[in-house]
C-alpha cells in the first residue's frame, strides 16, 4: 500500500458514524452509504442459514479480506470459515480460508457489486461469489474463477434455492427469506 492508502485506511477506522450509515473505502476514495433495513435483515438471514446448514464452518460477516490487493481490501457481508480456523476476535480473514463470499448490494454499491468486487474475488481465487440484490429481488452466483474472472454465472429470483459449493458440501440458501426494497 502507498502512504496515502495507509492514511485513508487509518482515517476510515477512526471515523464514527450513525448506525444508519456506512463509510466505504474504494479505489475512488471514501463514500458515505445509507443502509436500508433490507440490507442488514437479509445479511442476518444469510448468516443464520449458513450456521444452520453448513456443518464444520462458522459464519462471519462484515470483515476485511487479507491481503489487500491493489490497495483494496474488500469487506464482504457474509461468508464462513472452517470452525477450527475461526478466531472470534478477528476482524479480517485470509482469502485462502474463504470458499465463498456474499455481498448484499445497496443503491450506491449496485454497480461495484457486479463488476469491481467480482474481479477482486475472482483474482483472489474465491470459488464462489453470491450477489444478493435487494433492489431487484434477484441473486447472481458466480463460480469457477480463472485468470481474475468468474467463468460461470447462475441467476435467479428471490424465492429460489441457491446452491453454493463449499469444499465437499453444498450450502443451500433459501432466498425466499431475503428482503426486497419496496420503492414507491
């Protein structure tokens, strides 16, 4: 990381925000993001399903991925690490522990959720990347990373089952439990 990137990370960690806002550090700088209730509710329901349906793995949410690459350390909304490798006080996990990551997109992150973040996760060799779009009521599962790009895509509507390969298991998420933003 450069000196400026280090400084931005330091500043990001020191700023206190209301719970309804989140500050994101991206390649373009710091961005203030409003959080709808659909986002944390869906995130919590995904984490609950991971805990119930993926034996031997511990769900993790809102953490950084190590190491930073190109000055960027993504912060997925949900994933899981092997239970024997889980450290309760950790706020960052090495990419080689992650078999899949989940991002719940917000209005400001919708474009990045499908492009920038997928490139970063594929470059890291994370086997599956699930994008949950609470704005459209649709999900996209990207798998088979190769040369920094996911080679296989499956999409569906909320209400359909999502099958995510995790080592010798398959995590099946019930997307009917996800919450969609209702716009007037």
